[in-house]
C-alpha cells in the first residue's frame, strides 16, 4: 500500500518499523541506542511499538543510526523559485498571504454555506 493510503497512525507505525529494522540491521540493542541518543530504553521501546514521539527524539535516533540523510529524502529543501525571487526583488519570502478574491462570501461559497444569492445558509 502506498504511504498516501495510510492513516497518520499507520505512517507512524511504518516509521517505527523502519527505525527498528535499521537498529537491528546494525546489530544495536535498544539500550545502546537509548544511551547513545540520550533517551531512555523505555522511550525506544515505545517508539518501536508505534507510540508517538517528538521530532527532536527522531533526530537524536536518526543521528545514532547514521540516517540523518533520510531527512533530505523526505523533506528536500525547496529553495526559492527564480520567478518568485525576481518578483520579490531578491528578498526571501517570510510569510504566506491571502489569495486575492477570497473574501468571506467566497470562502462561504467554497464551504457550501452560501445560498444561490450568496446569503448564508446558517
């Protein structure tokens, strides 16, 4: 099954399984991973069972498993589009903006809350 067909919990379990497989492939115990990552063995056990955990913990584990390069694979740096850079006159974009033409009536229409004459159905 594609990763896109999985629920959030399913993806978490997939990550847990891959971390465990990587740990076992390099013949490392949960305790050794925990000691080297600066976390408890119970935390490693919970993670491998599919419990949720933080991004910092993931980074610590990936570092010990020599797998930090995986971050570039799953979230590559998008860089700045040359067209966007030209529009911004060389400045880097710092925040998102509202798209033009998305007033309240337009948002209600998109959500199916406006009647034929634009009046709210609520």
